[in-house]
C-alpha cells in the first residue's frame, strides 16, 4: 500500500492571504506527522505565493519524515534545493498565472533542460522524481534521465465529470503505471485526489506513494489536521 505525502502549501496560502505569521506551515507539518504522514511535500514557487524560503529552511530542520520539495527547472530553485538538501525533489512545470499546477512536466519537449536539472540535483545527492502526465512517451523520456521516480498527474482522473469518464481515466493511470514499473522506476501519483476518489488509485499495482494536499487541508478545517491526515492514511492503507 502506498505511503502518504501531505502537501502543506495551502496552510501557507491562508497565511499569505493576510500577510501575517499564522497559520504556520511548519507547525502544520508537525501535526501532519502526528496524523501519520510519511512525507511532507511543499512547492516553493518563483512568486512565493504560499511557501517561503524561511518555511523550507525550518522544515528541513524540524521534519522527522522525508521532506519533498516541488520546484521548477530554473536556476534559482535548483540552487535553493542544492543548498537546503531536502531528501527529495520533484521537478514540476510552473506558470505564474496558474492557480495550481496544470498538467505534467513535458520531459520530451524540454529534455535537455530537465536533464541538466536532474544532473545538478543528483550531484548534490538528492533523490529526484518528475511530475508527468500518464503518457508513455513522457515515461520513456523520464527513464532516459535516470530519475529514481515519476509522479503521475492524476488531474484528469480526479476531475472526470462522470463515473464512466473516471473509470476510463483510471485505466489510463493503470496502463501508465505498468509502463513506469516496466522501466524500473518508482511509482508515485498525485493531484486532485480526495477522500472519495483516492482508493482506486491507491490500489494500483506497484503504487509506492501518493502526494495529497488540498483535500486534506480542506478537511482539516472541520476535523483538525491530525485527524484529516489520519483519515486519508487509512483510505490509502485499506
């Protein structure tokens, strides 16, 4: 059964809405750990819309589980990653105008750029994954870069308008997952997963890790973060 990475970006989003100091995502990471999180995930964006450099530094010092940094393939972010040395870095696409990450990293079209980024992170001793769409060509290109893992973008599955559409998207994910395993890479998935749709993805053969943020933070408004993480963890383990 997959491990659970909890993305705490949206705790920082609430903080930044007022420009103050609360709620603190560093405190949120501690509560997520108490709820059973196997990993804390944060996305340090170029515009610093939620997670800040200060958060990343403190999380590196205080998180007891793995720390997974999502970032774009740009020099500034790679320098921060290599200096901070989180256990893991997941390279993602990034557009300043998007509300959240839209689609996977196009490894095929940006092969040289991504290759340089992967090499730089590997030279710093960091485990690297790529956030990609569940497409065979993207999986094959990722394998050529010798990354340890790929995280399949589950947005089309999560946003499917009908049960039939979701079933079709699940088959796409299952087939892509098989390709990942055949290429001997570690299988991760995430984006848009929630308490109603996570189980089928968690049950995909070989699924090692799920990264989930928005639905957990939304649930935490009503039940508290520790319980929200615990509930999601139980669904992943079921």
